[in-house]
């Protein structure tokens, strides 16, 4: 269900509510990092089927996690690395200084024969190549492929930037007040996660507690922006073919399933390893597997303090 935004007070959408039932699905911790490691986003490795690439902005790094849980440092960059997407022509990520100019799209080289190393000496010049500058980003976040271009979220400026990774060009495609933060010093970002489904781009706004969408082929994407769900604590997320959204709630320490009819249910919580859950991605090889990254609760520590950061595999129950 969606509602076109027709003006009014945007702050009316900024009240999150998380009174939903928790019905946990089977969960397995695949890998852990020390407390204080901020895992942001993830994408499947094209070169190593079954493995996942995880961005770590706290350490300016991209790690690969193999199915057996082994971790390999794939790339170390000069600045934070956030959104990541694997597409037909390669794996790409956003990198830059949080809140500053100078963001770039980089190509991550994760070769079939490469093993990297757990914390080994891996250099950006070897495994991360700059594709283009992104002058319209100040706080790059989610990144998604819509079939023709990459769409990058800016959490500070409240817009989406369309990027051609082959031509190395970019431009603002969608800007709207509902994509922006509530206030400049808000502890939560504005537009955050992004996913493409059935001809639409979906975006979460963490500060405004919103999920919105706009048609990908629209000549006026801002004019056709619609609210899909309000009062929704959400970070990065994914959408299955049936339209069910799986959202990492970060400060709520859960993974939330949002059904097409508006129904909500947490499918993982603290006991499943979702403390500070930041992103969720469906396994392209197994539709019953959902992979989740977490920070251990760095932004809102659970009882007992910040936990190890984790990559968790959830088995979805249909």
C-alpha cells in the first residue's frame, strides 16, 4: 500500500513505532568481528559463489566472508566505504569522507584466485579502482542497480544520484524533502537503504521513519514519490519477488518483515544476532536465505553493552 505525498508537515512522518510481534526464524552466525567494528552493507561475491562482500566504514575496508565463515580483506581504502552492489560488469562501492565532498565510485576487484588475508596488507591500488568522482554526494549510503544504472543514496542532501559505471558519469535523479534528514545534527541519517523491485525504487529514511518509492521510468520521480510505510524504523533492506520487504532496524536490534498488505513482524532479534542490524540481503542462489550485517548495537547499545559485529544467515519460513 502506498500514499502519494501531497505536502503538509513532513515531520508528521517522523514518529517510529515498533510494537510488532517477534517470531524468530532459524538463525546462524556466519562470522564475527570485534566490538566497535561498524558493518554497513553487503553484496554477493561474483568471483566466489556463496561468499559475501561486507563494507566496513569504521575501518575503510571491504571484507569477504566465505561460506565457512573465513574472512578475507579484499580492499582497504583511504576513506569510508558504504554502499556496495554486484552487477554484471563488476562490484562497485561508494567511498568518501562522511559529510564531506570528494566521494567516489570505486570498483572492487575480488578475483576468483584471490584469497586476500585476515587483516593482511591489501592496498586500494591493487583491489579498488576509482571509476568516477561523485560531486553530488556528501554522505553516500545505499547503492542499487536498476537494470540500466546505479542509484546511490545521499543521506545528508536527501537525493538519489544516478551513475553510469561504464561511462563514469553521474547526476542527481531524484530529490525530495522526504529523503532528507529531519535536522542537520540528527543522530539518524535521512535517506538510507535502497532496493529496486517491480519497476520501482524503494528508499528508507531512518530519521523520518519512512519507506518511500518512485517509478523508475518516471519523468517526474519527485512528483510521483509515494509513502509505502510510515512509523518504520529501518536501515538497509531487500525485497523478495512477492513484494515482502526485509528491513534491518538497526537501533531496534531486529530484522523486520513488512508484507505487501502492511503486516509487520520481526523475524530476528538480539538472540538471533541482530544487535544493531544494518543491512539485509537475499541470497541470489537460495531464496530462503537472508543475510544480515550488524554492528553489535553501536548506536544504541543493548543491555550488557556493545556486542561483536556479525554476519548472520536467517532461514526464511514461508
